[in-house]
C-alpha cells in the first residue's frame, strides 16, 4: 500500500513543478513587458517633451549635454533636442567690425586710424565645436579686436604719416590683413578683408601741416612768377637781338651810292607833288639852293 501511494503521488509533484515553472515564466514575461512598457513610456515622454530649437539662416547651433559639447552642430531649420541638452548659437555670416585707435607712425607721430574688418566663423562643424570649447561665443569680437590692434600697431610703426596719405595706405592695409589672418585662421575665424578708412593726425600736427601746405603753395606761386618773368626776359632778349641784327643788316646795305640814289628819288617825288611850291635842297655846306616849283 505504501509503495502504491508513492507511485500515486509522483504525478502530483510533477504537475506542481510544472505549475511553478509556468508561474515563473509568467512572472518573467510580466516583468519583461513591464520594463518594456516603462522604457517605451520614458522614451515617449522624452520625445513628447523634447525642446524645439529654431536655427536661423546664417547661424549654427552647437548642442551641449550637461555643459559639454556633444559633437552635434545643427544647421538652419527647426530641430528638437532632449530636455537636458542646451546649446550655443554662433553666427557664421561675415560681419563688419569698425574701430578707431591711436597708434604711432615710424617718425613717432601719433595718428588716429579708422578701420573696418570683415570677419566670420568657419562654418565647418569641427571648427565650430573647437571654437566653443576653446574660446566661446562671447570671445569672438574681443579676439578679433585684439588681433587687429596688435597687427595695426606693428604695421603702422613701419610707415610714415605721408605714406598713409598716399597709395602706400593700401600696402599698409594688406599687411595688416595678412597678420590678422595668420593669427585668427587657426582659431576658426575667417578674415575676408581689412581696410583703413581714415587717417587723422593730432590737432597740432594738422595745424603744422596746414602751414606747411600754405608755404609750399606760396613757394610754388613764387616759382611760377619767377619762371614767367624769366620767360619774358628771354623773349625780350631775343626780340632785342633780332632788332639789332636787322639794324646791322640795314646799316651794311646803306652805301653812299644807294643813299644818293634814294635822295634823288625823294626830290623827284617832292617836285612832282601838287602840294609842293618850294623845295629847299642842301647843295653843300655853303649854299642851300631853293627850287621854285611851278606846276602851272
């Protein structure tokens, strides 16, 4: 009887074990499904509550996560980022930065320079990420201004004030451009051009230059007057030389025979004139004959 009971209890224990396994499987499936549902719910909440980011034309958005760059740079358009993410907006369009600064020339004369520079950030993602990590958006203009001031002082120290008022101003601008470009290019900043718009000396220098210009104009006017008078002297000298030459030629041609012949011709003209009544003709030193001319 006891052996029979033992054989009879074996199927019951097996069924209990099967039920236990089934219950364990059911619990596992429940837990698994619960985890999946929770994960999906979390993902759904993340998607639902993602922050919209609008990136305007001419700008880029460097995404950060917990204060660090993620390596993602958003192009212009509408984007969504996670709630814990933020970012830095950067302008990649060229912008003009104007500045006025005082700097000495090669002669030590201080001048006030008005300059314009067209600069912008390199739009490549790697360059923008490096710029944000190394410098930051707020340091852009300060970096450009500092580089341009240093280059301007170095270059202008090799030019005189007169050079800056001549075509050499373009040469100075080109040199400043080259120096600024060499400094800013490794930092991800594009330098399009640098121009010197105005050069203004101190008031004392302006007064001295005005006096110098007035004196130079007076000297030029005096030189013009002297040249004109010299030309007039030359003209009169040549005129006198011409008259003298003509007189010499006339004198050489007035022979006694020619003068006698010319004298007779003059008397003949007087004798035949209707207005002539008497003609006094010198004959020699003692006798002056009078000719009675009667035309009747």
